[in-house]
């Protein structure tokens, strides 16, 4: 005797070897013997052979009309043998019965299981809905097949184009567009990204990187809601100074300016004036929510996404020719020894006399010119500033030297900062094919050093003031200069070993960093309320909101810097292509990894095995991949030029991944405060 039985929803057949009251021993066609519960035996038969039964029943079931079976089936609960007798004949044999069973099992939208081998007809309205769903699914599958065919032929369907970046970076794997790309990739044996490139879905590599960033971080676009620029309600006194700012020509968010009083009197007062959006924007206001969502201005060559709306920036920026609201730090120095004698903070309006642009003046304002050397043609308004700038430079050199003593080693860096200028930009955003000009700025140039040291002075002074007042702030700290000790953000005033200061609170860029805006609110509370500032400050001690800001800022700032580094790498690769550069000189910074001598480019090479770190090489470049931003090279020869400072060659970038920020060209003004920071491990 043979049986057909149900094994976990799968129908099997076999020969009965023995049978007990509730089970039986069955031999399958494979020779395997299994124990089958009697309740699972659906059909007993003598002929045909088990394997033949299933083969014949399957063929017969394929020809059965499900709609007709539905018509013939009884309205009440029934068994598969009942359907076989209704559909085929009253003498339906094992093959017909098995065929009926397979048909019932394969049509769940028509028949519902009511037990082992038992079924019940689904209501007509349920059948109609199921059939409609099946039809829709079939149509959708046909659409997927059609879209896949278009992609294979090199055309991108509009529906896929609209979902392109979602498909690539955050796909709905049940979406038909995603399934079409997967199907096309499978059929064409092509990687999805290459497939979409060939189909014209990705207009160019630049747009790929740009749209990916927007998709991940600005899914609702980069525009702002209609928000009016706030006004400052309180009457601010007018400062008796004339301040100048020092920025790059492209800077619109002018955060800081400097003034000097008392030259020649023995006591000189340095004024560090910071734009004061914190006087106009209140915590938890609509503008605060905008700034908190963005956390920082995003920089890239040829474009930027500001943290605050342009109207707000223009109302607060330290524009020349205006009396601008500012939070000012005044530090008195002994003019001869440069020893500080005290400091104070004021909320005031500051007359801004000039906006100096260092990219136009670095060649004029040199150490020689500051020392009084003749022969440099400087505009009259710059010549008039020579005494002030000379003192600022003397202060900067002295302040830097003091920090180096505190940090225990000098700040050594030999690599320049790289600048990117795009020519031919049409509209607000680059298209990716513009001509790129990569320039350099020597780290520690006089103007750069003046602003950098002044901002470090402000950040450490205000950071300590907050701590002494019992008012929490957001600090950057570094426990030591040992390898692997990173800069961290927290709410406690702790030493920053990389900068050589007792504490360091970003406070000098409130127009472009949310952390600075938060710290400015706290500083304003100290300036207004003195000893009771801890009670009046927006953020109280142990405030969980500060920790939330730190976490969100860290994530956003890391992502923004990573994107900026990627875009700088993109334009560096375009520079190679546009100028036909096929070979360049580079320095080996670690095994099989080199840094170009005159470009912000780190890449792997072949042929460097066995060479020491610091070896100077000529490298032949390979193909450029604009999507992955990869390029490799082959060592042509070793130039054997000695390297001055192996530590500077590797530095804190030794673990730097390819494509990471190689030289952050963020709007240079605030970086001036952090240019020194970048060279000492604080990736400002």
C-alpha cells in the first residue's frame, strides 16, 4: 500500500512498511524511511507507483480550470476527493484526487484550508478582491520587466530617474523601481551603479555626489522658510574703536573683527569683536530651530549651504561701513612684554572700518612689510594700518610661542592650505565641469596668524570665564598629544593639549556653527547678569539639552567635513584631468600610500614595497574614477631627496582614509582661528 501525506505543507508519497494505531513507517522513493502520523495520511492507494502518481497528478492539475473547480465545489466544507468526484467523475481515482488536492492547495484565493485535506470556498467578494490584487501584481511585474528592459538598452525610465538616489542610498526593496534596477543588473550582469550610469540616470559624477549629500542631509532642500530677520530690542552702546575684519574674498558670514587701542602708551587694548546673532535669536525660536537642525554651514568648492538664512546673516555680519552689534572681548597687554593685564566683555555696537581680504593682501602684508621694510606697494588705507597690524603680528607670534611652551612641543607643519576656485560657474551651484584652479596659502602667513591667535585667545578666555561663573558651555578638549588621543567635545572646561590651552570653547563663529551660537548665549548671560548668570543662562548646569546639541553637532559636522573633503578630492581629480597631468611627485607617508607634493591628494601606489616612509617619488597616475573618487599610481623612480620632518609628513593624517578631508578649506576666517588647531590635532 502507498500513501500521499502532508509533511509541513508539502505533499509526499511513499510505500507503507508498517502501520500502528496512530502512525506508520513509510519508505520514500529515495529509500529514506520516515515516521508519518496517521492524521497526515491524506490518500491511500495501491496503484500507480508513488512517484508516478505525483508526476501524473501534477500534469493533470496544470490543466484544471480553477474557476470551474470553484463552480463545482460544494458550498459547505469539503474534502479534495469530493472535488475530484464533482470535477472529473464519480469514479475519480487516486491520480484525479491528487490533482484536485494540488489544485486546491495552489489556489488559496479561491479555497481556504479547513483542516488536513479539507477546504471551504472563499466568498465571491473575497475572490474578486484577490483576483484584482493578482492582476495588479501581474501588471506591476510586467512594468518592472519593461523598466528593466529599458535600463538594459541604455535608457532610464522617468520613474526610476525620480527615485534614483533613494534606490542607490536608501532603497525600498519592495518598490518596483528598485526591483527593476535589480532585475536589469541581474540580467545584464552589470553592477547597478554602472548600469544607471550607462542608462544616463546619473548626469555626471559631481551631481551624483552632490545629490547624494542632499538626499542624506537635506531631503527637503536647502532653502529656508520665510523667516524675518530678528531685531535687537535693547539699546547697545557704541564702542569707541575702529575695527577691521580679515577674511577670504568669498566670505559673506563675517564673524569677527579686531581693533587696537593705546599704541605707544605702554598699555595696549586688543579688541576681539564677534558678530552677535545671539542678541537677536532667542533659544527655541523658529530661527533657533533652523540653526539647530543644520548645526553648521556646509562648505565646498564654489558653493556653500549656510546655517542661517541670508537675511539673518546680512543683518548680523560685520560689514564695513556699519556699526554692527557685537560681543566684544577687550584684553589689555603690557605693550613691551605683551603680558596680559586683564580682560572684560561688552555687548555693544562696533564701527567696522574695513573688511580686509587676505587672499588679495597676503603678498603685501608680509613679515618684512610689518617690520617696516620699504619697497612694497600697499594701498593707502592698508599703509595706515601698518602699526596696528605690526603689533597684532607681534602679539600673535608671542601668543603662539606661549602655547607651544604649554603644549610641550612646537607646532610643526610644512604643508600649505589649498584653496579652490571654480571658473565658469553658471547660477548658484557648480555643474561639475567648471575649470578649477587650485592655489595655496602658507600656514602661518601673517594675516592668518593674527586672526588665528586672536580667536584662540577669545575662545580660551571666554571658556574660562564661563567655567569661573558656573555657567556651562560646550568645550573642545584633548587629554594629551599621544597618538590616538582625539579631540572631544563636552560640557566641562578641560585642557586642550593640542592647542596648549587650559580650556577651549568655540565662541567665535556664531553665524556658521551652532555650538558657537550656544556658547554666545551663555557668554551674553554672563555679561548681563554677572554673578547670577548661572540662573539666567539659557542652559543650566548638567542640562541634558547641551549633551543633545553636542551629539547632533558631532554627527552633522563630521558628515559635512567628510562631504567637503570628498568635493575637494573630486575637484583635485578634475584638476589632474583638465591639465593633462599624468605624472607627479609625491612622498611616501605609509606603506603603499603617498601624498602629492603640490596637490591635496593622498592615493595608493604600486612599486613602493620596501621603501622607507618619507621617500620622495615620481609617480605615474592611473585612471580616475569620478564616482568612487579613486585614483592609483605606479612608482616610476625614487628621487632620493631628503625629507626635513618625517613627523610632519605623517602627522595626525597618518590614518586618514582616501577621500577624507585632506585640507579643509572652510571659509577661511573661522578656520584662521582653527588653522593652528588643524595642525595640532583639533580638526577645526
